[in-house]
């Protein structure tokens, strides 16, 4: 925490030193808070818990004719509003707890989910950006699930999260970007290891991994393709990981109603071969105050042998399982105002799984009932004295 506070003070001092008396700062905020009941029903044991998924962020930008300085921060109270293991979720994997892999849990996010600064310079038709994040997002994958318009009212993380966008909270990222018209090229070096189980600190940055991405923004669409070499993402895994992703996001309207949609593919190349995950995700405003949302996934799962390292000098090929998941949900805004929007919602998920999981899981289902709050859109100007 002291490291984060020191970096924050340095960023603010730098921005103040570079500002003129007449410079204007534009501030933007966003947040999501879900609070409710999470019920996961499995053959060997059911789990029902009350929990809250949540995050909040603030971003400040100072523009001149050819430059832009951006400061940003993001935080979550999930270390206090979830179990230490995280949010129960059938078939979810991806991080460790007490040195063992988490299975059937989505880990809580760290208290500090983002902290960094970027500086952009425009020359002709090209804008060049350099960004340094104490905690930030690598140049890899689609928009992180919690920020995607197609998932804004879904409290559950995708099963494909660790095939697509798990590097969105990374302790140490240096990123460069070039944008011209609707095209953006960016690349990053970052820490490959996932955050550890101490959710209140900031892990040591190592910058041992790299990624590159190309993005095209044709109108209401966002299309991207990216790849990365990730150094030993988990403590219980002994190999580096190659990840390739491609996605298409849409955020506009369908038959005159607000509509958001994401289609994504991610491949993790592991010793047992390439593992491909597919995601379709959507949200449709149906009656002005109500929205239907859904998610369909096909995801490979390393569950049966996860966390069992081979003897030195050997490679163990794990048994891979396959899971299809379909989520359908609805959320209805019951109050709107300057305070934001409060909605009540719920969803259900059904699964189709490979035979090697049936003895352990049977026919699992998942349910959420929740209250959701998000603030009204806010953007303001602050004079830097």
C-alpha cells in the first residue's frame, strides 16, 4: 500500500508541475456494484453465498493541442465482500490459493485494480502513446469482461476469462501505442504471473512477458486480434504460455433498441496442445428500464489433473474436459436519478459437460439474484492551480 501511495503522489506531482495556470482537467468516473445471492448446485456439494462483485474507477485527462496526459486509478472492495477463495462458480479455474489451484471459484480482484499514467503526442494524423502502470492492462484480448457493454449487467465472470482477458489486472505494465484513423497498434511488456492471494498489496512487477495487438474501430464495432507470450502465469505451472485472441464487439442498437454484442475466441497453447475457448455475449434493452442479457461459451477445462506437477525433466499431459455453458438473465431498473441507477436482476446457467466430469458434477446449474447499482455518467472539468 505504501508503494501505491508513493506512486500516486509522484503522478500527481508530475501532473501539477507540467500544468499551466489555465490548464483544464477533465475527470470521468465509472463503477459497478452487484450485491446478492450466488447459488451453485453440483452433484458432490452445493454452495450458496451472499456476496458482492464491485469496482470503481476514476480517470483524469489534460489536453493541449497536440498532447494528452492521463492519470487513472481503479479499486475494488471484493477482498472484503467475497470469501477468501472468491466467488463460487462451477468449472471456473485460473488462480491459486495457499499454493493450490482454485477450482470452482472465481478469485476476488485486488483492492488496487489499476494505477498508472499515460502521455500521448499527436504528429500529423498519428497519435503516439506511452503508458506506465503500477497495476494495469496488457495489450492483449478484448475489452475486459467487467467493462464490456455486452456484460455490464452480468455479475458472473466468463469461463473463458483466462483464455481472453485475464491480464486486465497486471502488477506492472509498460505499453506503447500508435493510432491513425480507425486503426490502433499497441504492444506491451508486463508481469506474466497472476496476482498473488494477498489482495491488499501490489505485487512486485517483473516485466517478463510481452504482447501485441491490432484494433480496428469501424463505427459501432471494435475488432481486435492479439497474441502474447506469458511467463509462468501460475505458481503451480512450470511452463510459459502462448495466448492468441480475436474478438468483435458491437455497441449500438438492434431494431431501434440499445444492443451490445461480443464474439470472442481465445487459444492457450499448453504442453497438452492448443486449448480453444469461444464466447458469445449480449445485452438488449427491451422495455426502456429492463434488459435481457446472456452468454454462451465453449471452454476447455483442466480440472482433473490441475496442480499436479510432473517429476523433474518430464512433461505431464493433463486430461482435458470440455464444458458448454449458457446463461440467460434479466435486470430491471427500479430507480434512476442523479445518484445513478438501481436495478434488480437474476440469471440462470445450465451446462453441458464431457463424460469425464459427469461422475463428479452430475448436471450442475448456477443461479444469481442481485441488486445492481451504477452511477450516472459523470464528466467534469477541474482547474489545476
